[in-house]
């Protein structure tokens, strides 16, 4: 089931707003799936929207055409990772779940959940930590435009086996960091020319994206308007890195950086590293652009203040 992207799926908060799941979610910042991991009497009541109010074809999972639900189903939720460029990844699953053909309604006395089409015992459900959600990608030629994907019909049979391996051992699923293009930062050469805080910030951001399966290409010496490029499959993110030795309050852009942040805003990411030289306090903020402006997954936004500058040139007084 394709659902919106959230951190916790325990309701909408200032720091956990659903995204990447169509116009309704984007406009209302809400959706039926926002409580998929909100516990109600030892159970999770899940929801995945079926387009055009169609029924779920339970017979594809072994039920008869008259059955209104089927038990023992593994339901895998995937979502579009908008902050990291839009690829679709597995974010959660229910094992041994009950799946309904039609949307069900809970007792109105339950405050946080009204509609659902699946039920899972809490011990049978798993929410992938947000930092690990680029480990397992959903193939582009899999679900297509539908929010429901009966993966057993997928033509690449090995994919299903890989999925089973992943959900059985998510913590032990092995992946390797991709190699950096260009051999990484030339520390010895550049140490005399660049501030340590800038180097440390770029290194921290590079590692952040490498852990999410991106390949990093350093562009900081090319004056492009961004410092790094992060590549994953057929997409590229343009990363402008701002390193700070203390807490994050304000950052400044050059004219070139600012222009590129507007021109390439779909692919541009503003990466701020506070306490860049102190690993115990270091924190990274990744801002992407949507209708709210530049936003981070922690709910913070960037306020843009345009600064007017001028150049003064010396002239010689002419004598007559």
C-alpha cells in the first residue's frame, strides 16, 4: 500500500506533517494513514487509500469473492521520500494482519481513528526508522500509479524474496556505502585554504547521504552554486552546505547560491550543520522546497531576507 511519508504515523504535529501522497494530503496536511501506528487497545488500525473508492481484490490473496476480509496477510506500506528526491521506499509493515475488502469505521468514541482497512497486533508491526528508509527501494515499474500493488505478480521474482529477507531481519539487512566520486575531499591540499568547519560540514553531509545509499560527487570548487551532488538511480540532488561552529540561527547565501536555490529548487537542498567540529553536538538540517517554502522534516522553515548590496568605485576629480 502506498501511503504518505511521515516520521511516526501517530497523528499530525508541527514536526510530523504527511507529504508525497497526492493533492489532498498536500493541501490539507492530513490523511487517513496518519494514525497507522497509533496504538488502540494493543492494535494498530491501518489505512491505505484505494483510488476511486474501489474495493481491495482479496481474491488475489486467496480469499473467496464473498469474503469481506482475509487474515494472515503481510501488508507492506511504502511512501515517496520527498525530502531526498522522491524515490519510493518501504517505510513499515504489518505481519499476520487482517485486511478488509472495504473501508471500515471504528466506534465514534475513539478520538484518533475513524476509518481503516487493516488491523495488526502491535507486536506484529514494524515502523522503519526514518534514517533507514532508503535501504529498500520500491521498483519504478512495480506499482505504477496505483496505491495498491500485489507484489507476487511482479515479473522480477527475486524482488519478492529480497523483500521477505528484509522484513524478517530489517536491522541485519546488509547494504554497502557507495564509493565517492573523485576520491573524496583533498584534506591535505585544501586544509590551508578552507576553514575546518566548512570541511567538517561537507564531510558530515556527505556521510548523511551516503548512509542513505547516495553516491557523492564534490563540486565545491566549481562555483556552480552548490557544494555537493548526491546521486541515486536516475535522480540528482544539489546540496548547498552551510557549516556552523555553534547553534543554527542564520546562514548567508552568495548571489550565485541564492539564484540557484530559486532556479533549481526542485532538486536543491540546503544542508545546515551546526556545531560542525563537535561530533557530540553536531546536527544536520536538510531543507527542501515545497508550497510552504524551505522546510525541514523537524517542522522548521527558513525565512528568506533579501539583502541589497552595492559597489562603490573611486573616481578622480577632473581639474579644469
